[in-house]
């Protein structure tokens, strides 16, 4: 092989490399298991019982924090009060105080989830799964059968974009959700753990672009 051929081959590989690198690896069974375990932990109920000073916990399970310097209480993610009031009766946090403390917190980024889009495809205009989608769902079925998730129930939700009529979109999304559910049941997942629901064009993933292909998806939502 002469020098010119080697140079040309190197150039082709340099151009092609980013294309190959851009293709993400398909999730493994273990990836799905970890994702669902994380979702289960995130959905855990708040802690029970009153806080140190007898206050009730907020919706997130956190206790009010006493801030003596500001003579007011706010809410934080800490599980207990940071300081006790000195010789004064308990004070109820005002809505303004709560608003100020919450407003000071940085906005949390939404964590991408493997469950928010199972990345399955169907043959055009139908609920028939493609071959590559069946391979992905087989791994998802394996994950659902993991002993740590044996008691977990899921909704399989079908979504479309806003193209076409609302009735047609609703029927298609329901058929696709049922197709995914049927595949999972056929691969060993108990039918009682899965329910299928079609949403049509409701709950768009990209609301400002209702016809965007990203709106066409199947989700898995943990129910308990």
C-alpha cells in the first residue's frame, strides 16, 4: 500500500469516527434495573413523625429550620432542625418566609430517565414492533423480572405527536402501549404488574413543537 493510499484511508477514518461515536449504546438489563431502583427510591414516602420542636414535616419529609438571626423559619432538605428557639413559643412559618427560602434554592435539573422513553419503534402507522425494538424490550423484560423489582407495578404509556386527528392518535397510542405490554408479558413479566394506557397527543415531550418526532414514544411509569 503506497503512501497516498494510507493518507486517504486515514482521512476517511477521521471523518467516519465521529459518526460511529455518536451512536449511543443500547441500555443493558442492568441499566434498566438500576434506573428502576433509583425511581423507586425517589418515590419513597416522606419520613414519619414530628420534628424536634413538634413541627410537622413538609411534603418532602423535611423539618422546618429555625433561623434565630432572621426570627423566622423556612424549609430545607435537612432532616432535622439546625437550631432550637431560645425561650420562645413555636412560630408558624409564614408563606412569605417559605417563598423566600425556596426561591433561594437553585433550580434542580431533571435527570434523564431510561423509562421516560423506551426508544421502541413501530412499523409506520401500526402497533407492530420492529425487530430492533423487540431486542430492546427483551432486556427491559429481563430487568422487570429482577427479584428487587418483583412487587413493582408499571404503566406502559403510549404517546403520539399532534399530527392527524385526536381520535386516531388516541387509538394508535393505546394500541402501541398494549403491544409493548403484550410483548413484556410474553417474555415472563406477570400481567398483573403491567397496565397499558394511550394518551394520544397529550403530555407532549416537546410542547412547543407538537409535530416533533420526539413526541412519539412509549414510557414506563412506576405505580407503587
